[in-house]
C-alpha cells in the first residue's frame, strides 16, 4: 500500500502553494507596473518575453 497523506494535510499544502503562487505573481505584476494579471501578460507579450 502507498503511504498517503490525509486529506486535511493535502488541503493545507495546496492552500500554501496557492498563497505562494499568488504572492510571486503579484510581485511580478508590480515590477511590470501592471494593474492586473491581464495587463502584466500583455506587457510581457509586447516585450516578447512570452
């Protein structure tokens, strides 16, 4: 049998990952001088970074 994590632990881990992603995306958005994620993506496309 596999050693599986209880659902509560998995949920907590997912919440922590979501919080970390939100934190880093917001930092990148601010560095680009964008008001929201859509504007940040548009700026990255205009700069040919993505």
